[in-house]
């Protein structure tokens, strides 16, 4: 497939104050689009000016949510270069999500080459300040103008780019999380392992309730017994208990985070910490806390990288973790991983694609 490049006539001014970027509100001058038609496959790959789509109101994604997405970042290095972090793993995961949602697979290699081409064109949009980055959002939607419930025959793959601020404007502040005991996000056999809009739509209500009660995130328990910890909002979760790390296994109901995998590798291979990928009951975590064994809790995901958890509330019990401060291992893992991403530390794991 050939990639056609259609440049914008005029360019938008770049944001002047990088401390006010926020998340996902500003978009760059160009986007990538590739179309799919049954019988023809993926075709018409284009980099073109960022613009609104024109879609039929009957379009199947709008009714039945046949859509998947990815999220990764481009980081500015100290020498002014640009790094991508494990981008091939995002396109690989996109194809796993595609399979679950009956969306035709993309050519992972071509998608990565096209993304690199797009970022090269938009390189001035990669911000320079500490903690900022260019967020990359690949998405696929079913575009058939048809109200019947079946897998689409027409799709649009697109990538948009958004300069984003440091996740924590005032440093790494530990978050308070609410353990959801009524609603569930996903069950085995469902689509919890796929990065798809429906999972987020299903999670909004618990998030709204948690926010009203003063919590910033929801910790999901398993959808069957509401007993075992799964993940937090758009992050996987880790518990440090008596010097060892515990996180939920990839058993179909949680998203296989690339940050999760990187943290496991760093903890094991770099810091020599034992990591257990196994089911952990929320009751056991609260009990360990009583006994003084619960040392640190943190979430992992592309947006925040590593997010320390300072408190947890489950039913009528509230606990403080690491005295409400960021734990020592959490801090080391955060520094190491962001150091690799921003090109300040050696990439010993082969995770970086330099542009
Ligand atoms: C994207 C996502 C994550 C984190 O995945 P990363 O690859 O680390 O960014 C975790 N949980 C959910 C539900 C997600 O959508």
C-alpha cells in the first residue's frame, strides 16, 4: 500500500504555554486515515489535514460500538530527538482487540511506518517541557450506514495526535481509590482484554459515583464473585506486600497493559523483586494492611506511567497506604521507566524506537 501525503495549507499555532496543555484537548495539523472495504481490504492510506469526519447517522459504530483504539506516546529526548515506546506492541494489541470485535486486522508494520511518517511531519508538536509528550490515538470504527446488527463491511482506521501535559501538574500526588462493589466492568468471555469503547461506557457510572464521593479512580473487582482485584480505570494495578509485587493475571477480563508488562520486567530483571501474577482477594489486601504487610500500591498505564495510590476505600473500610505518600519502589520504577522513555536512561530492553 502506498501512503499519500496531503499537507495542510496553513498550520495552527503551537501551544505557547506547555504547562497548560492538559490532556486530549489540542490536536495537531494532520491525521492518518486508512479505509477498509470488504472484498478490497485496507486501502487509501493518507496523511491529510486534521478535519471532522462526515458519517451517516446510521453508521454502525454509533449504534453498536464496533470500535477499538490504542494509546501511546512520543517523547522528546534531551538531545531534541523523538522516542516511541514499544509502538509495535500497541499495533499488535490492536489486532488482538480487532479479532474480538470482528474488525479486520491491520498490517502492523505498515501502520507503524505510517505513524512514524505522521510524527515526522508533526515533529514540532512534540512538546519539550518536563513530563510532557505527544499522545497518539490510533482508532478503528465501523462506518457502514446500516442499522442491522452484524460485523461491518466498511471501516476507517485513523490516528490523531495530541500534545499533552505532565499527568501530575503538581508532582506525583498519590490518589485515593474507591473499590467498586456493585457494578462490574468485564467478565471472562466478555471484552475486558480488548481496548474498546464499550468497556469505558460500562465503567462511567461507577466513576461518576466515585468522583461524587471524592475519589479519583475506581478499583474494579472480578465480575463474578466481586472478590479479586482486577484493574483501575485505565490502569493496571500493583500491590507491594512484604517486599514482593502482586498484580492480577491476564485471564481475559483485564487489559494487558504495555506499562504493566514493562514494570514487571523492570521489577524482576532490574530490581530483583519477585512478581506474582495471580488472583488476589481484596479482603487479603486489607488484612495484610492490618498486619503491616501492605507496603505500596500503584497503578500503571501510558497516560500516568506509574500512579501511586495513597488510600483505598472498600465497603465501610478506608485505609492509608505508605502514609499517603509515594512508596520507594513505586518511585524507583517511575524514574527508571520514564528515564528510558525520555531517552535519559539506557534502553537495555530494546523498547525504544528512535525517530
Ligand atoms: C489502556 C489501558 C490500560 C493500560 O495499558 P497501557 O498499555 O499500559 O497503556 C489498562 N487498563 C485499561 C482498561 C486500558 O484501557
